[in-house]
C-alpha cells in the first residue's frame, strides 16, 4: 500500500483536495481531525494538556479552548514543543492504526498540515504539496473564519515556506485556478498513484 502525505500552507486547499480523493473512493485520514478527537473531555490527552498548561485553557463547558491554547503557544514558543510531545504520539498511533486497517488498498491519503514542520515524513511514502499564492490563501482564510490578517500572517510565518515545500515535494498541485482544474489535477494524480502502487518502488 502506498501512503501519500498531503500537506500545504493554511488556505492552500488541502481539505478540498482530500475531499476529491475521498470521492474517488480513496481512504483519507486527517491529522488535524485526530488531534481534535484525542483532546475531547475525559481523555487522557486533555488531562495531560491541562497538567502542563493549566485549567485556563478550558472553556466553561469543559472543552479545550483552542484559541486560548494557540495564543499561549504563539506567545511562548518554548511551550510548543511540550504541546507537540503530548499530542503527536497519539496522532501518530491513530495514523498507524488507520494504515494497518487499509493495508489492502492501492493507496491512502494522510492529511498532515504540518507534515514538514513536525518531522513526520517517516509516516508516508510520498509527499503531495497543495500550493496557492499567499494573497489567495489569505483571502480564503478570511472568508472561512474570524482570524485577523495579523493572525493569518503569523500562522504563515510559522509554517514552512514555498521553497521548503518545493524541496520536499514528490508531487505538487497548483490550486490558484478553478475547481474544475483542481479536480482534473486530482484525477491525474489518482491514476499516477494507482500505477505507482502496482510497483515495488513507490518513488
């Protein structure tokens, strides 16, 4: 089974690309979704996060206040490593289990937004980068949530840049144009991955 790591900067269109692969019948798992699941109220992971960051990161209903936690991590970068040490092993465990469950598939998609930044390249066979120009990405993020321009730019600055992504990429999808063109690119890669999966050497 071939494992494709799908990544890209904020607002690049990773979710749309992942959805298109899913509609082709390809199993897809998203590290961000897992990261949300493992910190639900009552979980060991949330308890560990509270131990490090305190009760202030909880909303009144007992759920994790992600905005508050993000502020802490951005303002105290040294705590980012502590958070990752708690979350990442649980996420990796779920991804490995997903890979085992779908070992008979030709290929699967693993969406890891911070694949390059978090050093998780070992989880995948190939890296697929979704690219879009920064102004386009900013516009998309502003349209979908309440982040300020300063917050969006701060996130971009903390992610890998275009050069780093290009160097790490095995495959690239440009997502500056229409959905139809994006769909064509996904279908082309789908055929490519099916062919690669039939070989012993995925690269």
